[in-house]
């Protein structure tokens, strides 16, 4: 790690200028299968909410952020206990460089995903890239660590933690 403060600032600026490349590109992403969450025990509103979430997810993959946002907001209106639209709205706000708004949605998703380790890991990883974009490397490091605690196979969290550890000043520097 560079000891010169100027080098640290340059590294931070380079990191911030490339923040949008931290998440997989649209071409690398696939739609998450929400089918396992559909069940006969869901109310009709919950089923429609999941359907709207799926439509929002597909619009997000196409880059139609406004359409995605509208679908996901309707999904929340129908079922505010559905964690998926909160996660995807967090992703939309991240893509728009609205990091604080993204974190607000991800905090809500975190509470709703509390028993789903895979999705909770995804939430923490996305929180990590938001904190990284905001320049809060300590919070980013914590979020990436939480993501890996939930799911050791989370590549976004693993790469993020490695990146932040390289940028984080070492104690005594």
C-alpha cells in the first residue's frame, strides 16, 4: 500500500471512476429464477407481486430502468414483505449512482431476507459496492465480509473485499 497520501487519493479517484464496472454487466447477468418462491400458500396479491418483480427484473436486465422501477414499486405496493423488489430497486439506484438511496432499499431487503443466506449475501455484497463508491472503505469491508459469512461462494463479495483491502490504509502507515 502506498504511504504517500497523494497516491492514496489517486487510487481512490481511480476506484470511484470505475465503480459502475463493479457489478456484472447486463450481458453477464441472467435473471434469477423466482419460481421456487411461488407456492400455493401465497395470496393472489403475493403472486402478482412476484410476477411484477420478475417483469421488473427482466426490464432491469434490458437496461429499462424506469420500467423496472415502476414494476418493482408496484410489486412493493402489493406485497411490502416481498424482499426481491427492494433488492432490485437497490441495484437500480446503484446503477444511477444514487448510493444512499440504494442503501436504503438494501437495508429493507436485508431485514426481509434474514433467513435466506444466498440472497442476504447478495444484499451485503451490493451494500459493499455502494459503500465503496461512497468512499467508505471500512463499511465496504464490513459489508463484503458479512456477504462472505453468509455465502463463501459470493464472487462479487470476494473480489470487493480483496479490492478494498488493497485500498484500505494499513495500520501504522
